[in-house]
C-alpha cells in the first residue's frame, strides 16, 4: 500500500536561463494557496517587485475564497448547500461557472464541474482504500452539469445532493486573474506556476522566449522539453499527483464523471492554450477522453495543443496533436 501527494512544483521544469546582469531584476516568491505551491516569478525594470507579487497572490486568495468547495462560506459551497435556491455570484465565480459548463457540454461530460459528490466519496487526501462501490454508484447519479443553472449572475443546482467542484478550473482562472492584474500594473514579463498550471508573458530575463519542460509521468528525473508554441498557458493532469497503490493497481484523483472511477489508461495529459483556465479544464477532459478521442477533440479546437502519455501492457506511449509533432523531446 502506498499513498502519495505529489509535490506540485515538480510538474514543470521552467527553463529560465538568464545572464548575470539579469539577476538584479529577477524576483520570485512562493506561497501555499489552493493547497498547492504557487510560484510568482517577475522580471521588470520596476523596483519593489514584492508589492506586485502581493497583487498576484491576492488574486489567488480571492478566487480560493469564492470557489473553494472546502470553505463553507464560499459562493460555490453556498450554491451546493442551498439546492433550488438562486445564489448571487461575483463576476469571477459566474465567469468560471459559465466556462466550466460550456466545456462540460463540449466534452460530453468528460469534464463536469458538478463532480463534487464523487470527489467527496474518494477524498484522496490520505486515502488508502477503495470506497464502497455502492457509494460510488450513488454519487454518479448526482453528477450532471445540466442541473447547474445559470442566469443573470446567479446560479443554483436544481437537485439536492449535487455538489460543485471547480478544482479543474478555479486554479487556472486564478493564474489568469493574477496575470491580468499584473499586466494592468505595468509588469511586462513574468511567469506564474500553480501546481499543474503555468502561464508566462513577455520574455525571460535574457530576452529569449520561454521553454517549458513537462515532467515524465513515470521517470521522476526525466522531462519532456517542448519548443515555444506561441501559446502561453499550459496545464498538466497526471495520475502521479495524488494516488494510492492497491494490489499493484494505481488509483488516482482524476475521476471519470461518467463512471465514478479513476480514468484509465491515460498517465498524463498536457494542454497548451491561450488562457490557463481553458488549459486546466481541457487537460482534465483529454485525460478522461483518452488519447484517441482526446487528441481528435483538441485538433478541432483553435489555438490548443495536447501531449498525451498512455499506459500499455509493456510500458507507455506518447501521442500529440499535429502542432506538437517534432517539437518535443524526452530529456533524461
């Protein structure tokens, strides 16, 4: 039996190469928000970058307070805990709920923001055993994004027992929100990483383009180095982040909303998009859809690319969308 909560900061290796003269304008601060490590890296001609990092962290604190399903007073909890009642939403929460429901429809439920009953049953924090199958099956009946209703900046669930969980969207939205605030404040270059989500803007301190390396899902010391695709938002969903092993089988936190069980045989998916919320949602959806359906789906979308690792009886295989072919390599 083994239980692992993977260190969020190792999902990506940011190839931030800079010269000695750049270090004076390079600033970094890490904090725990959303129960993960959030890293703010800023490079700008302005001094006192600490105050700008504080602006970014305020975005994460705001989004967490509004959208956490673990906070009783969050807007999401109020919606879930008051079935059939319309709840007034902030513009931030309403925007995320709208986008989440949009992608739920587009993916035919492979991503579903009403998966909260299932995530509650599995509760991977410290779990070392499989929940009772009857509880899993009962929870699946309370996963239905069509029962989440939205109108005029209000939201409600129209059945008791349906719970919203924006774990696959809110963190990405917080990254986008923070960068919007930083850009408005005049910060021209930087990068924010929050667990499996990352977004950069501007240039690296040495003036060159960003390069991102994604962690190999089975080789901790290996990475997949990817050329700059011109898409600044990247998100990875992997079965190595939260999981436990039982009888040589891996049970991980990326659940198929349609079955109630951890999705197989995908190991990890990384998605590049124009914004981090979309990348976050789509990384989860492609993981659940699997390589064939997932890559086909992403190919139909503008300005989105995906890289998928799939487990096989022998080892694994890697497939990507057409825009990534020939533009990534495994680095040991």
